[in-house]
């Protein structure tokens, strides 16, 4: 490590993303991508007039994409903020909207980027244990805080909180910002965007990486009260006044407008998830109820790390977390029906 690094950077523990190996014929079920490609209309939109799209600077306000998102969710463009993936949007939220103390609250088992942002922006945080059956209990969050954040459905568990519970939290917690990270909401949950008009401290984030199959493009957004959005714009402009490149903007607009393709592919993933869950149950696996495009599962008689390693030898890559309470679980992304079938037949030979 360089002696010119600041002490702060020396001590930083960066986020470790899931592996992205480029090995032919590998069945990749480890980072929750969509098994279906993006809408064909996205591909047309990227190709159209590509020379000018690359020659000119993009629109610094991403107006077209904000309008398309606002139209889809029936909010105003002043309620919408866009960025390069929801990770970047979340980074701006941590920077601009959470207090440094009292502590930010989030679950002990959740998206592992949150503690990294806390380190980066020197935000004090407290993790709240999930219940014995791996659920978020809103009652545990009704305490003094500098903000609250959790994914709904939660990751990596896939467990969903009802909209009524989120509203209960918002009614009780009016002094700090509440962020609902809806990266996986389109696979079986109800978005909290409908609550934004009533609760000025609510921010909902979503991504085009999962349900709209554009993980490689990096498009994410937040919906909230215009005051909160304005704070994000201020931070964003200080880093990079162009939120999205021109190709991503065109892709995002085309993706959100192709509602039929979006619904069809989400429904396919949901139906595969339910079939995979039933088949895993038959093999003796316990599967947490999932509203996401992945499942979180364990087998009472077989070690999860060992199963992950054996699957890998058979060309199937799933996610294992070496973390207390969940080290006996595997997180498995829902693949195509034939990928899921292959996974099941390999597991059948292992358990
Ligand atoms: N939130 C959660 C809970 C996630 O699992 C992910 C994906 N790793 C993200 C946000 C970020 O997604 P992206 O940056 O691709 O929009």
C-alpha cells in the first residue's frame, strides 16, 4: 500500500461485489441479474442515431428519463433523481441525507454496501437484528435515529415487508429520513412510491439492473419529496454534473416504456422462483419466503460452503456469505427454466 495514502483510506474496508467470471457455459446464479435480456426496444433505442449520442455531451438533467420514470409511477419529475445504478444514488443519499448521529439504523443481515457508505461518510450506525425467522420487525426501529434504511424485499433473505408496515414506520418516525431500497420490488412486492406524497421524509430507490435487465448499463433512481431530491442534486453536481451517459438515458427510457415486456419477464421469473422453491423443498431444503429474483436456502444436513464449492465444480455459481447466522445459507438467483432444472439435477446428486 502506498505511503502517500491517507490514514483514512488505509483503514477503509471497501465493498466486495459478487464474482463476475467470464467462463463459457458457466451457469451464473450469484449476483441476481435477470436471466432474460433487456427489451428488444432497448437495443433499438441504443442503436438509433448512435453517432450523435456519442459525439455530443448528454443532457445534464437526464430530463427524458426522469419524465419517463415520473410518468410510469404517476409522480412529478421534481420527485425523481437518477444516477449510475442505485449504488451511486444510495451513495448520494448517505452523503446528503443521513445525520452523523444519533446512529443510522439498518438490519444486521442486509445489503453489505450500507456499512461501507457509513465508513466513507463517517456516519454512526446501529444494526438491528432480524427476528428469529429472518424478518424485519418495524417495532425495533421505533427509537432515536439519524435515519433508517433497509431493502424491501430484504437482501440477501428475499423477505418482504407489507406496505402497511412501512406506513406504520413512517407515521412513527417523522424526524429523520427513511429510505426503502426497492432493488427487487418488482418480483412480488408493492412499491412505497405511492407514499411519497404523504411522507416528506421518505425516499424510495430502485434500479434498472434487475427487473429491467440492464445491470451492465448502470441506471438507478430515487423518488421522494422535491426538497430531498434537491439535496441529492446538490451533492451529485459537486461530483459529476452528468448523471447518466446518453446511451444509458436512451436505454432507460425505452425499458420503462416497454411495460408489456417488463411484466412478462417479471412474471416468468416469479413463476420459476415458485417452482424452484417447491422442488428444493422436495430435496429437503428450507427456503425463506422470497419476493425477489433470488431465494435464500439451507439444507439441515449439508454444509452450505461445501455445497457452493461442489456446485461450482459442476459449473454453477451461487452466493455464499461467510457471516454469522447466515453461513449455512446459499443465495441462488433465479435462472432460466433450463438453468434451474440443471441446478436441481446437480443438487439432487449432492444431497
Ligand atoms: N440495493 C440492493 C439491495 C442490491 O442488492 C443491489 C445490487 N447489488 C443494489 C441496491 C444496487 O444495484 P445497482 O447499483 O445495480 O442499481
